[in-house]
C-alpha cells in the first residue's frame, strides 16, 4: 500500500532516482509484437490512478501517465533531480527569488500538429490553479501571466527558490489550450474537460493516449508529431497488477517491466534470467521521540534522546531493507541537493549510549513505540524495522514495547502529537530540501513530536536561514540545519528503502526518477 505522508498524512502535499542501465541480450521478437507487428512494451504496476487529466492528477501512476503524454516547461535530466533543466522553456530567477521568467522554445508540436505556444503554457498553469485539484497547492501564492510573445512570468508572494524544482512535476504539464477549451476546459472550477482527457490526450509528449481505464490498464501509442527523440517502443501497455503476479509475469515473459516487487519477491528471483536493479527511493523512514513531558518524561529528556541516537545500529537497519537501500545522514534524502552523507549523520556508539542513558535517569521502564502495521514503504514492512530498533536499543538498556496499530487508528495519535516514540516515513512533494523544514520546532512534524515553537532556538535559526537562502548558499544552509537537527532534535533518520525495478532480458535500460517514477519513452 502506498501512502504519501507529506500530503496524505500531513496535509502539506507524496521510487528512487536512478538511470538504470541494464546489460543483456535484446534478441528475440519485439515485446508484445508477435515478431512482426509494431514494437510494443508491457509494464506492470500497482495502480494509484484516478485520471488522465494531467492538471488534476497527483498520484504515482498518474504521473507516469502524464509524463508519457505531455511535456513540462522545465524538466530533469534523467535521474538527476539536483538541477532543473530546460523543457519547453528556459528560465531565469530574479535576485530575491520572487519572479521567474520563462522563455518558450520554438519547434515543439502538439499531437495534432499545432505549435506549442506561450498561451498554452499560461492557460495550463492557470488551469492547475483554477480547477482546485490535488496539485493546485504546487502553485499557491504564484501569479501566472503572459509577458511577451514567447515569455511568461511567475511571480511569488514570498521568495520561492524551490519553484524551478516544482515546475517539472507532470501535474504542471502543458496542454493544448484550443483543444481543451473546445471540450469544456477552463482555467477555473467550472472546467469540464476531464472526461475528454480521459479518452484523448492533448499534449506534446512522446506518446498519445490510445485507451484509458483507471482500474485496469492504460495504452499508449507513439506520437508522430513528437519533436524529441523517438521512443524505442511504438506502443506501451501499462497494466494494473499486484506484486506477486508482476513477479510471475516478468519471469514468464508476459511483461517486460515490473515496478512494484517487494524485497522478498525480488529475493525469490535468484537464478532467474530477469534483471534486477535496486536503488534508494525518495522515502525517508524515521523515529520521533515526543518532546512533551506530559506525554513521556523520558522521551523529552535530552540525554535519553541522545542515548537513542547513539544506540541505533543504522547499518543493520539498512541491511534489513535490502540491496539498494541507503542511509540518509539527515532528514533530507541522499538523492536531493542539500543532503548530508551517512558519515555526517549520527553514528552508533554503544558505550556512549549507555553513558547518556545513565545520565538521563532512565530506570528501565518500558517505552512505547507506535507505528502503523498495515502499510509498507517500497514493500518494506514497518513491523520489521520496529523489531530491529527494539532489539538494538535493548543492547544499550532501553526497553521498547511495540504498539502496532492500523494506520487509520494510529494516524490520529500521530497527527495530534500523542505518540511516545513513533515510527513513520515522509514522502516529498517535490525534490527540494525545503520539503523537510516541517521537521523544525513549531512546524508540522515538529508539533507532531511535541516540539513547540521556540523549543530550540538554534534549530529554528538554522531553519530560517535555510528557508531564505538562495543560489549556491542553499545547500550549505540546509546541511547546517540538518546538523543542528541531528544534534538536538527529536528525530532519528533511519533509512531510504530501495525501489526495485525488474526487467526481462529484452530490456537494456530504464530511466527512473523520484518525481514521475519511470519515463516510459526512455525504456529501451
């Protein structure tokens, strides 16, 4: 079950980044082509899909679909999300990061052969804002206007250095204004084009929509008017398939790519001729220790918090999660700009942990560890992580009592700051370190840990400096903030579980990305 803790659990808005170059023979008949028809590809995924309307979707599978059918003003180069690059436009930011000027590039064509223009871009972004769908928050506080024959300007009410990292999101795709308006589209909440866009695409991406069924499958056909590099497959079938069946399908050659195998299913592939690539995902699993003494006197004790940080065996937890998992040095995932390395994070020291524990006055009382037991993160059970943490902390003298509960039950305690020690994960809204400032005192996740505003002036000052930093100073500001958070904060970043991509021998490369999971047009 996929659950983005950023939007779904936090009310803020939620696969690892990697270009996966796979070696192997690509002989035999074209996948799905019967040896003589158009070269086609079958991709199995566990669907999280509601619509093919790019400006309304904000789900994992929806982003895969939108990325195949549409283009965005800015994009990322393959798996690298540390630097936005030109898409349909180039961009410049003013010195205080309040005004972005985008200049449209010439030559791009919609699937009907018409030119992509600045008017299409303005309409599309204003439509995202106007329909008030799930992705509308991405452009909160931003005014979009045409300022020249080929330019548009995005003006933010406050400095917005994260905006270049937001625009590559497939929810901000550029649609054909004339076609969408002719089919009920508007830039406000009277928009009625979704039904049309669930049957036909109106984009300039590498594929067109052949058929759409949100519960079963989406079929794509190559867009003859696409002006980028031609995709290797002329037809792609994206199917809704559960993990165990995905495993069987890719082993038997009934599909060529499986996106959602868990670590146990991947381990069962040993000896098979399929290819497996594991890479760290964007999700960060962490512990929180409640800082409200009314909840627990020990977890709000700085020496007890220090003992926990020193007592966790981080390497063992990463090993538990399997190949491709990674240990973040702080709360920002390792694949984002501004992340700390594992070496810069807290390290295990059993003797120092025991000394801090003795100083805290802890007398062996049981401490409750709360976590949801009916969800997984990239196929990894939180139960297994909780049991590992429990065993490790027992080695330094801390007695954790596991208290698993269904997520529907545990959410209330988490949101209301009532958990003693909590085990959760965080999925970012976009690949920028600013997503994680919610872990500061008085902010969303800080409050869920009983960490009130003003509780830690040093962390707050570092957070404020990171929030307002621009240019080359941003990375240094975010690393300094995380170092302060590691030193005195109530959070223990544990790991980024792996994303597993399994392919048939006929597939030689797959490019994944933490924003849109996989680019179907780049599968070869």
